C-alpha cells in the first residue's frame, strides 16, 4: 500500500471513529417515550415540559388531549438554528392538511416568513384561534422501557405551529403553548409513532397533587409498587365526530377530539331517565361524549345535569348524607358529617357511564366525583353546561385523575383502568428516577 492510500485509509478510519457515537445514538430505537405531567394549582390545567430548538430550550406546554397539534409562542424570543418554515405546497403542508399559503410583510423571523403555509392554532381554554406559521424544529423527549425513563431521543424535524403571544391568555403562568394529542397526522402521538416506528398508541395518567405521566407508545406502563396499569384496562370504541369541534375550522373537517359511546347513565346502579338522543352525535356534530384534559370538571347538558344530580341527591339521602348550600361552580354539595371513607374515596353514590354494553361501565367513585371545598363540605364535581351545548357530556380532568387512559389510534379504541387506588397505586407512582 503506497503512502497516499495509507493516508486515505487512516482518514476514513478517523471519520468512522468520530461519527460512530452519533450512529450508535441513531441506532437506538425507543419502544416508548415518557413525559411528566403536573397540575397547575391556580388554573387546574395539566402542564408538561418538552425540550425544543437548537440549542435545546425547555418549554412548558398545556397538555390538550384533543388538540390538533403542538403550537408555541414564537413572538417572545424564539431562537433556533434548526427552525425551518414549511414552504407552500411542500410535503409538510400536505401532511398538516394546510390550505393556507402566504407571505409575512416584515423582517424574516420564526413565525414570519414568505412563501409559507399556515394553520390555525387554537387556545381551547379561551376558545380563541388565530393564524400561525407551520414550521419544523428539533424536539427531544425521554425514552422509557415502561418502568423508568431512559436516554433522551430527538426528532430533528418535528412539525408545529407558531402562534402570537396573545394566544397564551388564560393559560397557566410560564406556559408557552399547547401540546395537542388529538386525532391528526401532526399531533404528538402520530408524529412520534412515525418518527420511531412504534405503535400509534399513547396513554395519559393525570395526578391531582404530584407528577402524573404521559406515555407515547405501547405498554407496559408500570407504577409503583410494580403494578403494570396496562393490564388493568377495559376497552371501548373511540368515535370520530364528523364535524370539527375546534374554535375555527374549514367545512368538511372532522373533530380531532376523542369521543366515546355512552349509552346510559347509572347512579348507585339505577338507570337515570334521560333523553338518550343527546348521547349520540348528530349529523351536525352536536351531542355525544368526549374526553377533555382542558375542562377541569365534567360538564353535562342541562337536562342531563338535572337528571343526574337529582338521582345523586336522592341516593345520597338514602345514605343519610346531609345536603348543604352550593359552592360555585358546583350546585350540589354535602356535609362531610356521616360520610364514610373507602379506598376509592368518600362513600357516596357511584356514577356509572354505561358504554357499548351493560358490562362495560366507566365507574366514577368518590375520589373522582367529590371535590373538597372546605374541611366540612364536599361538592359533586359536575357542572351544568346549559341548553344546546356542542357536546352533551364532556368528561373533565378531575374525573380522569388516577385513571390510566390508553388511546389506541390504529384500532380506534380507548382503554380505561378505573380508579387506580383500587389496585393500590396512583398516577403519581411512575418512577421518574432514571435507570441508566
């Protein structure tokens, strides 16, 4: 071998040595990803943190189960060397189902570039939407084996939308946007499943007092003391509302939110007489039951609310519970006197949402039905949604807490665990101590 050939070989080996670590990093394919989810005490919103941009910046985001995509405030000093706007008529615009294309008549910056396509970021707390630039940037999350968090992994070109600062109004302090987990191709679950080739499933386990957890990918979802919550799931079909429930949308758009089929409602195992047509989604997209991490409490259409609360009051009276005055936003409240305690919360009438058959019931026990407003008073954590709401039943965050919910997008089904304290664990029990 002549000297020049030897030099070339040496150079090649040196290059291989230098880039081998990045190859090793890329060859690691996580089975699932994990995020901490914390409840903000003042707004009752559920907040997570994701690392985005180059160099990485930790950003706090409100977790929105039905949100269409990730959107962040790009007005307030967004800096990244890997930010790229999505150009009009590009594959990214097609994937995001963007029909808007335009220019921005000021100096180029993240959120303001010419020849870019746009989407409509939606603050689902205030029901405000505006226009925003579709873009891509680096995103980093922690992997998991279902027991502990593992090494960080990155998506180099994660699609999201820029929004102006005013869209943050009504969100928890320190939050920079919303993390949408809804039924779209660019929501977090679909993009992450595509990037790492794992199943199009995700699970959410919200906690009232500590770190809850969200998983992207399949189980196991192990909570201390060694309880695989994925084995506790009962399954029910997810339904697509053919009409969007977003604050702004185009005609023909389906809803990105998750709907289930409630057939009837029970209180202490007695069927509550209701207008069952309200439980179905009509051709205008009105009615039905959806799951929301944005509404703090379950919201019922006025006649459903009246029927359920009357049944609850009667069942509570049969248990010798004493009703007391209302405490906003709740109308139905009780004295804690004579109220016993169980592993599933206080001993009050049990509410059941009957799903596809009489054996598939989402039971709402005392821990998820009763809200403590003082040492002496607990209130039924359902609120009156008035007449003619868009959706008849909105299962809110309080009713989801300490229940594991798995959303299987490929099979269009929901797995729900019922209250985890019945299995001697809680959503705060994921071991976030790294195993590596």
